[in-house]
């Protein structure tokens, strides 16, 4: 009987190990943005409802997918976030129902995921880029802070939202 139990435990251990090796995206790097997973209510700095957001892992844990709906329901967007092995950085591809898109890239530093777009020029030829920072707070909330930076000096806040789990 002891041999049978030992054999069963050994088989169970091997099956757990086999499951872990089959997941290409079950690494620490792929889990760096997992603090954002959940069903969220998002408020502006004044406490008013900005919208709701649903963040989940898809594609065998390789993609963190976001589905945003504004408080009025007229603005929606989806992003796919992933760790890019080739470039050794996180990337976000955002597309919304207004036809806008963003491609952000960056990495996690401490309790923050900091991603930004490549620099481009506005209509007047001035260089600008977007930087979005997600900060994981000790109380379990997440702050998303989106800045547009023009000429490397002028900073405009495009969005400042506090995420609370529903």
C-alpha cells in the first residue's frame, strides 16, 4: 500500500511539473503586470466615476487584455498587453471605438509599470510622446496616470484614474 501511495504522489508531482513547463508565459516577467488583473471601478481625482475596466489573462497566460467602458458608456477601448521576449520589454496595443490607437512600450520599476509611445511630431512639427504609469498601491488600488509630453518639457495630464476592485 505504501508503494502505491508513493507511486501516486510521484505521478502527481511529475504531472504538476509537466503542467508548469507547458506554460511559455508563466514566468516572473510575464506576471509583472498581474496587479492590474480584475474587475474595476475607476474614479477621477475628484471622486467622480470615470468608468469601469475588466482586465484578464488570455492566450495561455501570455496576454493581459483590458476592456474599458467610460461612465457614460459612449467611449470603449481594448488593449492587449504582453511581455515581448525579443525586445525585453512590455508592450501595450490600445484600440478604441473612436478609431484611435496607441502602441506603448516599457517596463516595471518597483510598484509601477511605466510604458510610453515612440516620439512623433504634432501638426506644428513639435515632438511629443505619451507616457502611462500604473502604480500598484499598498491598499490594492491601482492608479493610472497618463501624460502627454511635448518638447520634453510641457506635460499635460490626459487621464488620472484610481482603480478599485468591484
